[in-house]
C-alpha cells in the first residue's frame, strides 16, 4: 500500500520534461516493441559480437530518439503535443494488436489495405482482445500523459538538451556504420514495426501515392473492333484465392468437385505481381506492369464501344469510368434470397444482362471477395460447409491450423460452384463465343511460417501469398489455348483483347493465351 502511494505521489509530482519524455519513451519501448525485437532476434545472430552490438545500439538509439521527439513535441506544442502523444499511444495499441494477431507489418501496402477496408470488413476484426489492448496500452498511458504536471523549461535548457540528444543520435548512427547494410536490408520490416513511426510515415506516403494515382489516367491509343462475331468474356477476379488449395492444381482435398468435371476447363500456374488487393487488381487490368496509371481494361474497352459491366462485392480497384458499374448495394436491391448475402449475388441476372446488350462484344468483370479473411467461415452459405470443423474466431492463431484451413477450403468449394454456374450460364448463349477467366488478386497465408492473411512485401513474401490460380474455360468451338508453363496477371489484358477481336497498337501477342 505504501509503495502504491509512493508511486502515485511520484506520478502526480511535478516532473522535469526530460524525465517525462524518457518515461514515455520507455513505456513506448516496453509496450509496443515486442514484435520489433522479435523480428530483430529472428534475423540476427544474437550470439555474435556484431549481433549484440546491433541490438544494443538499436535499443539505446530507439529510447533516446523517441524521447527526443516526445520532448520536442511537448515543448513546442504543449497541450497539442500531449494530445498528439495520446493519439500515438492509442493507435500504437491497436496497431500492435494487429501485428501480434495477424503478424502483419504496417507498411504502405498495409495502410492501403486499412483505408480501403469498408466497415463490413473492419467489424469482422472486432474482438474482446482489441479492447484489452486499447485499455491497457492506449488509455491508461494516455491518462498519465494528460495528468502529468511538467515543470517549465527555460529556452537555454531546451537548446542544451536537444543538441545533446541530437549529437548522441548522430554519433550512434555513425558508430554503427558497419551495420547499415543489415539495417537497410530489413528497413521495410523494421520501419513497419517501429511505433509510432510505421504509420506516421506510411500514412502520408500512402496518400502521396494515392494522389499520384488519382491524376488522370494516361489514355491508350484508340482500338478497333475487327469483326461482328458475338463474343463475351466473363473475367472473375478472385480474392485471396491461393493456387495450392484448388484440387485442379493437385490439392489432396476435393475443393473443385464441379470444375474438375467440366469440359474445356484449363488451369495454369501463375503468380501475382503483389500481395495486396489494390496492386493485384491493377496488374490484372493494365496493359503493362507500371507505376503509372494507364487506362485500364474496362475503361479502355468501354471507350472503344465494347459493352462493359463491372459487378463487385469487393473494393480497391482503380477508378472505373463505365456506364454499368454495379456495386454490392446496387445488386442487393435487385436480389432476393439467401444467396444474395454471398458472392452469388454477382451472378444474379447475369445472362439477361448479356442478352440485353445491343453490342456484339461484351466484357463482364466480377470482382469477388470469396476467400477474404479472417472470417472465412462467413463467406459461403452454410450448406457449402464441406470440410469440418471450421474456425469461427477472428483471431486466427486461436484456431487450429486444421479448422482454419477447413474454413478456407470451403470458400474454394464455393468459388468452384460460382465459376461452374457462370460456365453453365455461358453455355446457354449459343450465339456467342464465350470464355470465363478466373484470376486471383493475390494468395493467402494460413499459418505457414506463423503468417496469416496477405500483404507481406513481395521481396520476402512466402509463395502462398503470390501463387495464384489462373483458370480458363472456353465455349465449344470458340478458341483453343496456347501451351504455357506459367502465366502472370499481365496476360489478362491482351487475352481479353484477342478473344473479343480487338485491334490495338498496345496489343502484345506474347501475352495472349488464345490461339
Ligand atoms: Zn485481395
């Protein structure tokens, strides 16, 4: 009791700003940097002298550098500075919850995922554990930040302290020159785990990037429709579907009971260009892999008189400028029945939509969300629960690997059914040459190497996150497929142009899968 009183008294006493900054820096270190040092320990030889030097320098530099920044913030901005620190601790607590639970790294791509996530997805992450993180690591330190009584600092004192801290940091950086290579090699991961700098740096970076992408797309040269043959392409963009869980690709569980029995279905090995949705979808739709925003497939074909329909239960696509952009909410109004709560909603009235068109060439793009985690078991109707038991928790590491994979595999069974239904609809359109192309935006980790979901930087991503299915069906007597060992998402654009007999200066025969 006495001890507690003493601590309380100490905490409510007036305190020097230097100490206040050091206490917060220590708290920031203890509460939020377990994942950071876990990564460091896993990627360093901790028993070597060099390893010990790096780790101790990182700890000391981090403590002093953060204390220095906190000191500056509070000295220069006073109340606003304290509010900023409260914001840091609050966001840190949530970020560390996600890092610990999903083994993610808060880099620019992950920030993109967060800002492109709509409420439905966010609420599926909600759990009691996140509230505990928020309370103990965010709110309690925040109370101290607001309540602490800080002594006034004279300008001279401020200048001396700041210069000393800055000098110390510079000396540490140069003393560690021999370790720059190691730090540079892992800078993405280290930066993504250092709080609060991961999101403070990557949120502005994300917006700068987004701003760049929002500039006007670069128009492609005009295209010409070569013939009057009626033709339709249904391009299905998969979400987090990974190749290895499709029995078409040799998976030991039968996740493709329908497609495996359908004629004219072909599958290719393929890799995605990235491990997150916005980048993967962009790669599927562009004519060349580029950081620039060129006119994407639907916009290009729509401008050149092809009937284009975009139906989506997902998000994160580049800006689409077409007449028939059909969002989930729009489709929901027209749909009745249990299946409207799942991705089958994208198929509602599909055939009629094609038949209603006055154009000879039609491109239908279905952007699905079927295998999006973490709640795989909520992505398919109950009667598709083929493999049991399934994981129902949003904290993936709480489920057994088997439960998690069962739930995921059921989403693949449901995907199999959806693709099968599309093919059945297309088969009824006798007047049309038709094809269905299914490509995933990226893969998914299901606990391998203790990783979950997706979004790892491509340079260190495991193959589960980028080995994707690329499945093609062609109608009888329409086209044959070339032999390919391996495809990329870049093959979609040119294959669609070829199938619809569209002549374009940007067309690349090497990236066309049709004979
Ligand atoms: Zn995705």
